[in-house]
C-alpha cells in the first residue's frame, strides 16, 4: 500500500480502481471506498479486502435500519421476547468489520477528521496512555 500524494490529479483519476457494482453509490461503503482509493494505491489482495470492508459497512447499516424499524426484540417460538436476530447479526458483522480493517492495515488518521474508522489497538493504546499520564500528574 502506498499513498498517491505525488501524482497529478488526472493521472490519479485514470489509475483509481472502480468501486464494485454491489456497493451502492451513496452508501457508507462507497464513501469509504472513494476515500481509501483516493488516498492509497492498494495491491490486488488489499483491494479484495477493501471490497469486503465496504460490503460489511453497508451490511451493518442495513442491519441497524432493521433494528431501528423493528425494535431490539422479537417474539420467540413460545411467545417470549427474544433479542432480534438482526441485532445478533449486527454484532457478528461488526466483529468481521473490525477483523477486515485490521487485516487491511490502513494507517490511522486523525479521528477528529472523521475520515477513517480508528483501529481498536490504536484506541486501546491511546486510552492507556491518557490514563497513565493523567495518573502521573496526580502524584
């Protein structure tokens, strides 16, 4: 993976890979595709992972919409309230998304800029450092 900073705008547009047809144009997955392919030159295996990341983002959004529309519980086989199946799928999709993002190994960007999804390990390290330094100042 390399950044495409040094290329002319026209040159970058010609080389930029086209988004897969099943990643809807106005979806979060497509926005992520456009952001990543604009800023990075990915290898073929990295592009395959990116496709799956974009699909997972869209799947999470669809599952969130379903839960929002139908609620967090459903009726079980004996009439009892149970957790909505879409909520269980959402948890699994989010776990898969985290795994795929870690596998893609995109560099972390400024989380305040809202340009990427920060990786879990970086968030944990940042949180630990803040805790350490806040305790250090109290001594």
